[in-house]
C-alpha cells in the first residue's frame, strides 16, 4: 500500500497542493511585511508633501491654499496621462480586476505611480484618502512577489487580495476591518486557505506599521455609553439621514464622473487642477478642514470642538470637495472622505438632537463615531466591515447596538434608493464587468428541492427480478429507476443496463445480486442545485433523501430535471 501510494498521481497531486498552500501562507507574511513598510513610507511621504506644499505653520496664506492643490493637480495629471496611466481611481476596482480578469497581474509600476501621485495629491490638499491607494500598493507588491516566485495561476489570482488586505490593514491600523472588507467586497468568498493568507498578511503589516508609527489608534475615542434603549431611535434617525446622504453622494459621483469622461481629451490635463483650485477656494472661504484626509478634524468633532451647524456645513463641503477630486481622475481613495463626512454628519445630528431633545444623554462624540460607520455602510455598501471598523477603532463593544441599528438603517435605505453599489457603477463606466458582491449575496440560490420530483412510480425493491423491473420500467415509460435496498440504502439502474443483463441470461436474477456497482450518491433537499450537476451526468436518477433518515426518500432528480429548472429560470429572467 505504501509503494502504491507513492506511485499514485492523485496522492502526489494532493501533496503538491498541500506544499503550495503552506508556501503561500509563508509568502503572505512577507507580503504583509513589505506592504507595511510601503504604507509607512507612503504616510511619511504624504506628510512631507503637505509640509512642503502647504507649510508647517498653523496659518496658510490664501494664495498658497489655492495654488498648491491646483499646481499639484497639473503635475499629477501629466504623470497619470504620460507615465502611470493605470493609477486613476481609488484602486479597489483595479484590484478586483486583477483577480477576475488579469490572473492576479498588477504591474509594479502601478505601485510606484500610485505612491507618487496619491502622496502629492493628498499632501497638496485634494480631498482624498490614503487607504484605497495603500490597498492597491499592497496588491501590486504582492503581485510582483508572486510572479517572482512563480506561483501557479490559481494562487496568482488570490495574491492581489492578500496584498490588498495587508495595505488596507496598515493604512487603517485595523486588521479585522481590512480582512472583512477584502473578503466581503473583493474576493466575495472564503475558505480556510484564503482566510489564513489574508489574516497573516494583514496582521504582519499592522505589526510592521506599529513598529514604526506606534500602536495609537487613529482617533482619541471619548467615553461611549448607551444610557437608555430609547436612544436607539435617535441612532436609527442618524442611519436614515446617512442613507439618504450616501445615495446623494454616490449618485453625484456617478453622474459627474460620466460628464467629465465625456469632455474633450485635452481637459484631462486641467481637470485635477481645476478641482484643486476650487478646493483651495473652499478652504480660503473658511473651511480648510476639507483638505486632505482630515483625520485631525474628525478627532476634534468627536470631542465637541465645533458647533453642530458648522459640522453640518463641513459634511456638505467635504462631499463637494471629494466629488471634485475624485471625478477629475486624481488618484486617491474614498475611505477617509467617507469617514470624515460620516463623523461630521453624526456629530451634527447628535448636536441638533441634543438641542431639540435635551433628555438624550449620548455625547456628540458618540454620534460622530456611529456616523463614520453609517456612511461606510451606506456609501461603500460594506455593512459587516462598517460595524467591525467602528468597534475596532473605538475599542468599546458597548457601542455595538447603536452601530448595528444605524448602519443597518443606512444600508437598507441606500440599497432601496440606489440598487447598484458605487464600486459597480464605477466599474461599468470603465467598460468592465466584474462580479458584484452585493448582487451575489442577494441572489436566490436554487436548491435540489426546486428541481426534484416525486418518486412514487420510480421505486422498486431489491428482491424483484431483472425482468420484472424491466417490465415495470417500460410500463412507466421511464429510462431509470431507484432500488430500495434491504439495508436501507438506495441504488439506481437504467433500462439500458437491464436490457444488457437480460441478454446475458440474468433476467430471472434478483436485483440485489447485480447492484454492487449501481449505488449513486445521495443528495439532500437543501443541497445547492449545482451540487446535483456533479452526479446527474453519470447517474440517470439520483435519490434525494432526508438528512434525519437516509432511508426516507424525499424525491428523485435527473439531468433533465436540473436543466429544465435552469431553463425555466432563464426564461423568467428574460
């Protein structure tokens, strides 16, 4: 047996696959290390660009406020058009395209270009964030490393999401949220191997990032407490408002991006510059908080340093500034602006509710924190990630009920008013057809019970003779039947096989003497219908039995039953 196992090609294939899986796990750690180092350098580069372009003092001259983002926009546009054409956009859809279209291939040039152009754009004051670019930088580094070690095609397809998780985790300082987002919105599925690789890369990148930048969270979270269950109504109102604002934000991006794409080609040189000039003008008129990622101002909003009226104005102005930056093609992410708008909206709603409903005891900081998750759930349509992101950032699980209520409300409102998520809108505008994770989650799954049929006339006992069963089969106009075995199991036999047995002189034999190799696999009613496709090609009739009692036949299923069900589904869709 030992020698036979050595020569068994199937066993050798399993061992090779196991070795590759272990190697992929080790490689994921190195991907996390390299991605963490790249994100640390990226963060420093953004800070240096901001100091160089906007100055290090607290007051910036009006001329500098407007010229810095405008001139940076001109330079970034030239780089994107002539040197790095693959770095437009946030990077999330490009990473999905690498997984589903390009077999995991992302040029290393993309990481270099994204690093340079996004650092200059964000550092100069464009209203974009570093998280999405960090995701694409990590994915590009992972792709380059995978090509270097000559991974198989299947592993190469998964290498980009592994790097994406590492880059996003380091940028957010939140490994759980990064893992969830990549699985929820990029991969769309997970197995033990995929989950292990994504987790290892995310954790190792965060360890590297914290080694250089410290383990402090992005925000100083105020004390968070749910004083009374009635406060959940106020959080539900925040979720409703956040959902409506998310639809407005996503719709504005979709429409304006289409308009900008339809302008003459020469305008692409000046669109980022015009966007930068308008953002500088907004800053000069009294809202410099809208420039860049704005993390420090989110922190201030959580600690009640703005009036609720000004917070509402900041939420609207940040939305306008982000629209201008993103639709102009300036490289950068939407995560940070989404969090900013959500924090300002949440703090504004909390402040207003305190004015009109003074009995509410929650602080505006709590509303700001919940608001961050509300916009994330409504705009980016990643409900699970939005919940864990707030929990991970706050480190306080007592806020779980407000977060669940508000985020769920925002997600449902956004989904009802805008069926297509923003990432899918952007993908289709770019002429690509990537799988929509939300649409896949909402699809009705066809199951075996949807295609099976009653088996009353198609079952015989194993004590019957071959000739007797053949006559019954012809009388029922059936080409196959199930045989109930005395042991409680099931077997299947076709008319063609019965005819062959009759020609061999076994017509008087009972069935149990000829059924040794005629036992089909059993299915259960709740099995996905695609599982039945594995068997109905080989077996004319497959038994569908109860999970509680394998001897209880629920129905039978054949290849024709499966194909007719899919055909009817297609006709209904048309």
